[in-house]
């Protein structure tokens, strides 16, 4: 990981921890691989790649080619618990958080109204939303010189 990614990761984490002091957790109601769930949401992440937030390794088991999403549902547990949870995320220890539910899925549906949706660092909308992945749709271009060798 280069120095720029480390700074971005650190900056992202610091900003997130500051925001926790003002965060009001909301009930999230959704269906994850046909399993209905409801919980007080701190953060719910869907990932098909290992990294996000400038280099945070959120989904170490993610595989771009398997057609599945890694899903991390982190329940809110009060300010102290939430700060500790984000610190564990920063130090790649979030797999051991008590209120974390991990699953691999190909589809989810969030029914709760008005939760912000962030995709690849950009705010892209609000819930309700349907989240899915389409396997084998990434196309790569190889320069013609390489193809001819």
C-alpha cells in the first residue's frame, strides 16, 4: 500500500470517528439472501472488492470474480462501542466485533426509507434500494502489442 492510500485511509477513519459523536442510529429493515433482518444500523457494507475508504481493508474475503458480495452488518451499540468498532476496522480487526454479522450474498433489499447510500466514495442516493452483483461482467482491455505476443 502506498503512502497516499495510508493517508487517505487514516483521514477517512478520523472523519468517520468524529461523525460518530453526532450519529443517530436508525433501524434498518431489509432482506439479505431472502433472510429478513431488522437492527439498529451503525454501518452496512456491501463489497465485491477488499478495499474501500482510501485503502481500508473492509472485506478481506472478497473476490471480484465469484459473483458474490461480502456483506458486513455492524449494529450500533452506543458511542463508546461505535468508536471502538471503527478503531477495530482501521486496524483490520473488525472481523472480531461482537455485533457484526457477516454473510456472502448475491442480492439484498433495504426497505428503510432515507438512509444515505455511498458507492465508491460518492453519495449516490437514499434507500429504499436493491443491491445485487452481476458476476463476470468486468471487461479488461489488453493493449494490442500484448495480444500479438
